[in-house]
C-alpha cells in the first residue's frame, strides 16, 4: 500500500531533524577540538608514541633479556654489581661511568644528611603538598613520621621526595643532588604554555628555577592556587616525547659506578645514621633468605617516561653481600611501559644480587 502524503512528509521531517542534529553535533565536536587542539594533538601524538619500540618490548620476557638489551644499547643503560666483601665492582654492563638522569636514587644523599644532623621529626602533611595532574592526594593525617616519608621518597613517591629535599634545604645540611620535582614540573608547564619547551634550562639553571618555584608554591598562596587550578584544567601540557626529553635534560644525574660505591659505604657503615638509612632502604631477610646467610634486602628507585632507576642492597650476616645499580634512560616508550608493568628491571636487580648463591 503506497505511503500517504502525510507519512512521507513526516519521514522527511524526521530525516531533516536528524541531519540538523548531526550537523550540530559535528559543529560542537569541531568547536571542542579547536578549543582544545593542544590536548587533542598531544593525545594523538601519545597514541602514536606508545608504539615506539614495540618490537623490542616484545622480546623482553626475562631479566636475562633485559641484560642482553643493555649490552646491545650501552648508551641507554648501565648496570653495576658491587661485592661488599671484596669492596669492588665485580660486573659492569653498558656505559657505567656516564652521568645519567635518575629517579628517586638522588634522594639517598639528602636523606642520609638529615639523619646525620638528627633532623628526623615528623613531617607536617601540608609539607607533602601535591599538585593536580602531577601527584596523588596528600595524606589525611596532620603529620607523617619522617621514616615513612623517607621510605616512600626512596621508592619513587615524588611528593615525599620533595618534602625531604625542602627540609634538607631549609636546614642547610651539607648535601649534593636532588631537585624538587613539584617545582620542576611547574617550570615545564610554564615553558609549555609559552611554547618554549625547546629552550628548557639545564644544569644549575634548571635546579635554581625548580627550587625557586618549589619555595613559591609553599609561601605564595595566590600563586599556588592559580598553579593548581591551571594544572587541574590543563595538566602539564607535555606529550610523552616532551616529557622524556625534559626529564633527560633537567633531572638530577648519577654515575652508576660512583653511586654503587657510595651505597656500599652506607651498607657496610657502622654509624647510627648509616644503620638507620639502611633500615629505610631495606627489609629484614625472610626466613628462607636468612637460612642462607642473608640479613637485609631491599630495592629502591622509580621511573618516569624514558627513565627507569633501581638499586638493590643485600647484606649478609658474615659482612658480605652485594649492591646492584641499574640506570636506564632514553628508553623507547613501549619498552619503558613494558618494564613499568612487568617489573623486569627490579627482577634483573634481584637476579644480580645473587640471592641463590
């Protein structure tokens, strides 16, 4: 039966309404994309970047695979194994003497110096301030024991790390290394907003800028609130490639050989500050490890796009043991996220500690 004229008109009207609605949705979508083109382009760029090194990541199934990868890419990683009984390095892979950007490990020096000077009072929760889009929320309690803050800092908690650094700088203890990441990230965000990421300061200039911004975040309420609102709305404003490049040029640096030697001194030291630091970086051996002569074991470090840093400490009742330092930088994005998800870097450190020996 043929359609009535009014039915055809009704269908035609519905079709026109659908086209109008679709057109309005496209306009709205286009407007949203135009207004947030920076965020959209970063998201598209990050989606592409995540495939970088995917074939390499698929070959990394065991700690031995990662060790072979470092051998093939000595410019991107270094591993040093230090024997405490021999007081010397017994293995070295990659460019172990090169200064590499590192995560969390540079906090060992400031933490030790605070202990040396006895400045280990509880840390006010307000001092562990975080920034939207950068860190997790602050703890609810009024204060946090210094030991708990230091333990978290040595394991990659950025807010806790900044609290340790700011206390160290305030008390003017003698330390070298470390930069407050809250201030550094704000410097990155400011550079991104001004479209000058290619001209980020490096070295001492980057450190001074980060420290100045970190102090201002804690003393200038208007600046802090404006910064928090900006980061909550727009994030850092850096894609994965920019984050990796910025970290490579502005993060504090370590040399694997030098840091392994310094950790060995802390692991074998007998002074109260060194023993306290050892208890923060390690845990008592499990029953099975203690049955084989082990005394304390721990892995510290952290990661950031392009970087993975880890250090392992094993002490034995007979005074022996090992230190293992692993510094990776310039990692392809797929390799970095593969390590972050699988923990192969920690597995390699534990393997090289010789737990089965």
